[in-house]
């Protein structure tokens, strides 16, 4: 599937911002089921400096700074991505055995997935998460099956409600109120897994805006989306071959899962411990005590003869209004 993504972020400040530094996570990644064919990031006003780099988790991020007063900031990311259906995978290792692999032992072999067992700023470990997860994690259940069951229960038990939470709403609060957005559902699922001692990471990305004929439009498809990636140490393909990439993705918002991504109508951008690691846009500003944020995301399926040339028409997509952190010197764009 060939997908074109436009991610338009617009800030209006009052009074003007004197200077600012920003970090954007909008560059999709390459993996076995996804190839980035083109990417461009347009910033207005023109940055004094701008550079691209790779972070500790392998995500591509863009840094830019603005060193003159401005009342408006517009950041538009254009991407062209080719996606493929994920292979069918399975795993037989019981979740308790996986947990044992990540119990600290002096002199034991290091596994990079162990970093995603610990609590992080948006994802605490708490007994209430373990209590909620426990019905899915019966003794001897393979981890991949238990994770899929947990995903399905969150999808059934929680109500998707825009603006019912803020960026900094605690995951425990979202668990208690049984409603939120994709960011909350992802944080809750990750917290459940980590509280049980299992590695799980946060994934940011996009969904196809317009579904194929006869398909149901997915929740969160007109904004940045988020889902969960779970480490399956014995992940195997249909032929029983052990996979080198052992992370399987689960979307509790839409009750879908798959290897590398929940489906070919998903575009993966970045992964980290939680939302704070991969916020689409965050920054530090001087001035701009009051600001209004508008975000528009459009993901379109392109025809077979779509042009792959560099450069896109910079038309603004219809914006969606989101709340942001109210601190005047720090902000993060919010997911759906």
C-alpha cells in the first residue's frame, strides 16, 4: 500500500515568542513491512538552524531553532511510505518464562529489551495495573496470546472520548475512569505489562484516513496515533523460523495486532518508553505565554501510478483542535 501523509502543526502565540528550540518526531521509520520513499519537513518562519539526527532508540528526529520574534509557527511534514502486510507470527513461551528472562542476575547476559521493563515518566508500575491485567495472564498462557487478550479487553472496557484527558493525565486516572484516547490506552496497556515484569514500548504513528471501500474507518485516523509493542523472545513465522525482530505490535484502540505494525494501513514513526520520548513536536520557548494549537493529519492511499518525485503540494489539511501543556515555556503536541 502506498500512503501519503501530511502532518500540519500550527501554533499562534500571544505575545510573540522571542526565541525557541524545537524537536520533531515526524519522520517515519523503515522496517520489514514499511519503506520510506520520501520525506520533507517545512518550517515557517525559516529556522536559524535545522538538523536531523538519530536518537538512542533508532528514531529519526529533527531539531530546529528560531532566534527572532514570531507570533505564528507552522510545521508541516510530508511523507510517502510503502507498506506491506505483516507475516503471520506466533510464540509459545509462557508469559511467566518471559518474565523470568528479565529478572536481574549478576553477570547475566544483557538484553536491550530490558530497558522497557522499568517505569517511565508517563507509565508507572502499580498493583492496580497488575490487577486489571491478571485475567488475561493465566498460568502457562503464551505471552503473545495474553497480550492479545489484554488488548481486546482494553478495547471493550474503555470508551474512546476525545478531550477526556490531557497530555499529562496519569495512566492510573485513565484506568479508573475507563475512558481516554489512544495515548491513554497505550500507556495503560504498557503499564499492565511492565507491572508484570514484561517489556513493552510505546509506538507513535499514523492511520489511513480514508478506509478502503467496505472497510470501517478506524478510531484516531485523523490525528497522530499510538499503540503498543511487546517483546516476544520466541517470535516465529508460520514456518517455525525464529524472527530476528521480536517485537509484536498491538493497538488497543482498534483491537488489531501484527508483527512490525497492526496492519498495512498503519505508518510507524517512532518508539520509546512512553509518549514523552516520541511526542511529534515539543520545545522550549521564551515568551508566548498564551498559545493556540491546531493539528491536522491526513493519510491518503495513492494510486498505482502515484508520482514518487520529491516535493509535495503544501496545501493545509483541515485542522483538529487539541489541548497542550499549559506551561508557557514547554509544550508537546498531543496524540489522538
